[in-house]
C-alpha cells in the first residue's frame, strides 16, 4: 500500500481555490532528499501567489517557500545530507552566489511555491542542492522563518549594506522582514529607528530591545523626527518596505551617501519620488529580491553565533491555513508559522 500525505493545493487563483488534499508521498530521485516538513513560515508573497498577482503558474500547485524539516531519506547520489539532518529551503533554488540570475528581458523569478513546487506539504522531495543546513540554536518554527524574511533582511543589511557599529538603520513596519532587520542591525551594533502606525507594536518592539527609537507615523512627521534623532544627518540605511510613492520619504530620511534597500510594494508597484534628493544625496537604491544560497548559509551561522531568536507572532496547524492567511492579512508582529506538530 502506498504511503499517503496531506498537501495544500491551489486549483484556482483565489482563496477558494485552496484545498487540503491527500496524495502519495513523493518518490525520491537519485539527487534528491525526502524531507518531513515540520514548519512553514508564511509570507505576504504567498497571498499574491494565491490571488494570481505573481504570474500565471501551472495549476494545481502547492504554495509556500519557507520550511524547516528533517531528512528521512536520501537519493543514491546525495552526499550533502544524511537521514536525520535538519534542513531549510532556499527561496531561489538556482541562485547559489553572485549577482541575480536571468537577463535584462527575463529576470529570474524561479522560486519555490511558484515556478517550483511549494512546501505546504507533509513531505517534499527536492534536489539536495535546493536546501541548506538549518541553525542548531533554533526550534523548527524559528528555523522556518529564515529562507525569505530572514535572508531578505540579511542580504540588504549585511551582504550588500555591510552595516556596522555606529551606523543608523531606519526600519519601516513590524512585519517579518522589518523585525529581522531590527534584530540583525542591533546584533551588528547599529542604532535602530522603527516606524509604525501602531503604538502597541512600537511598545512591544521597544520592550524586546529591537529599537532604540520608535516613531508613530500616524501622529507625527516621522521624517522630521528622524532628523531630530540624527541631528539632521539622516540615516545610513533604510529598509524601504512600503514602496510606491513612499520612496520619497525614504529619500528624505536617508543621509548623503546612504543606502535604501527597496523591498516592499505595500503601496503599489510603481515607485515615485522627487529627483532632487536623489541627485544631491547620491544614495544607493538597491532592489532586494531575497538573496542567494551562500548568503543563507552565512545567515544560518550568524543566527547561531549571535543568538538571534526570530519573533513568531502566531502558529497554526496545517488544517488551519485559511485562519493563518486571515492573520497575515490583518498584519503580524514578526512571522506567522504553520506548525505541523499541531
């Protein structure tokens, strides 16, 4: 009798197109490992995939890109992992190192839970090259948050930004990338300014030691407040998570020669800003699409060395995916994780 497992499948590009199906456990290829999935962290990008905003992927498909699991079987040619190893997925399986893949006409977006199969499944069989070792200092829930949100913040601030002690980092919001950005910046000795529209979330961030300064953007001119905090200098790094016309605010807040890491599109996919601050300040505006595998391996080592503990706002069982997506829509403080042990 063939072993069966549960897997979420998307058969139409809307929330009603999601169904929890019972399917055979995948057969392991020569270069693959079979992984028992223990936890899957959700991303706003998953909502965009479900809604069809990320492209017309082949249906039915399994969503989700970020998982932590245990190797339960290895293919005959696999040397990288052994049964019992803890592994985590990579968002872009083909991007090992160096600059982004693809061409000017066709930039790469071959990610898990999109072009490639997703991870909201009790078992996945992936090429060993698509996975990295997980951190030894985190539980399954924490480890699952690294492949997208954790790596995005690390790639922006450390891999490209080279953040260091004495610098100032401006973080927008309190979602997954934002909280990781604050944790990484603090661990590197930087001063963190956190901007949000929620007093409750700002107080929570302050209590957890994630920010040196907090600003409620709904009650005050937050750029003016940034000038006050930095004695008019501006900030060295901005994690620009809002997008759209909000880029103009980031250009106001950044110091001359600073860096803006363009990450989010919460206010739209079309950027707009005055050219004046761009020309006069000469900042680097760097688009960030997660990161490569080598950076993820360095992030895993840093997580263990710096003892960074990801913030998991809530966990849901596999059958409660719709409730987890509702929570994601409302907004999370840190990450929302599907815990397969529930």
